[in-house]
């Protein structure tokens, strides 16, 4: 009887788990459908609602299909490297894959929010300026994108590193997620944060090539970056374990961004607008001030690992607001104003 009862209990639990996963998967699908449906009324109001007509023989469609694959590869090096690193991590012992996964989730939020948004904004306008042979506006728009990226990505990078444990403890340190898991995930997140600016920069710089229908260069750089990632894996995996795998992705992303930047400068497509040294100095000083404020006010690690979720979430929100105020206030004191970074306003 006991065995039969245990079997029935196991079936019930299994059904609940499976149904829960299916519901979660369908929820993600439904969210995507709603995101698409939300845009349709606005497109219709502007008269831009597409008329579907499948014509694979059309020259434009064939050209897009030919360029799509290499372009997707060029901006997906970090994701490909992450898949490979997951395989490496599976040989490092229990928990390594999970630690990398949780750290990657936190890193992907600013990466997706900033990188994808700015890349989507820049590509159509860059393509237009290239088609119009307006090299000056092309360069100025790219410069604007790079400045906005620095302005937003650098503080996000530093905040992730400084607040790594509070973030992880507030979001994940429940149930079977132990204190050791929190510390190990913290190591991976700090290592990932080294390359956050590079990862976002790739999403800004690569459209600079795609707008000129130059797909070959980003793909070549992507292959070099992928090889560099694996070389760094071999160098870091023994001394740093899972954190070494995260660090290799971060450093390789910076290499990718650096090579893309050099390619645009070398071709003459991008010429920096004057004022970059002062701009970087002011941003650096503001980020440094923010880091000091956050580090001195975030409290001890023991509190974050023992406090209840209500107190941790409240404290985390307070720290985020404090960081925004500290960084924004310092920028304001240096003379930065939101209107200075309006569209194409980086000059």
C-alpha cells in the first residue's frame, strides 16, 4: 500500500511539474503574441501595416535571406560562446552550469534592454544615410549611439559588479538556492560584467557595417572572437573555474567591439565628434562616485543572506534609486542635460 501510495504521489508531483513547465512555455509564447498584437493598431494608424505576400523569388527577399544568416551570426557570438561554455561548465562539478545561468540572466537584462533598443533605432537611419551618401550624418548618428551606450552601459556594468550579491540574494536566494550558490553566482556575475559594455557595443557597431551591406567583416571578426573565447577558456578554466568561463566571454566581447570599432574607423565610415576625452572623464568620475555610494551603503553580506524577501526587495529598490540619483546628480553637476542626448544631439 505504501509503495502504491508513493507511486501515486510521484505521478501527481510529476504531472504538476510537467503542467507547470508547459504553462510557463505557453505563457512565453502568449507574451510574444501580445507584444506583436500591441504594435498592429499603431502600424495601421500610420499606414505602415505590411501586406503579406510570400515571394521567395523576389530579388529583395533573396538578398535579405542571403544576408540574414551571416548577420545573425555576427551579433550572436556571445550567445554561441555561452552555449559552448555551458558544455565546459558541465564538467566542473555540481552547480557550475546553474551559477553561470543565473549570472547570465542578470547580465542579459541591461544587455538586451540597451543593446537591442539602440541597435534597432540606429540601423534604419544608418541605412538611409548610407543610401543618401550622407557620410557626415552617418558618422554623427553612430557617434551619438556610442555616447549613449557609454552613458548608460558603464554605470550598469559597475552597478552589477558592486551590487552583485544583493541582487542575487534578493532575486534567487530562496529554497534550495544556498548561500554558497549566491557567492558562486556572484563570482560569475562580476566576471560577466567585465564585458557588458563590449557586448552592448557590438550591437551598436555591427549595424554600422550592416547599414553599408558589409556582412563579411562582422562575420570574420565574429569567428576571430569565437576562437579567442575558446583560447581564453583554456587559460582561465583551471584557476578560476566557472568564473573563468564567464570572464572569457566578457573579454572576448570587448575584443569583438574593439575590432568592429577599428574597422569602422579604418574605412573612414566613422569619425568621432570632438569632445570624447572630456565626456569619458566626466562619465568615469560620475560612475566612480556612484560606486562609492553604493558600496558604502549596501550593508553586510550576512544581512542579504539572512533577511526576509520583503526587506531584501525593499532595500534593493532603495539601492537602485540611490545609485540612479548619485550618478544622475553627478552628471548634472558636470553640466550634462537630457536634451544634450536627444536624437543626433551628441555633437
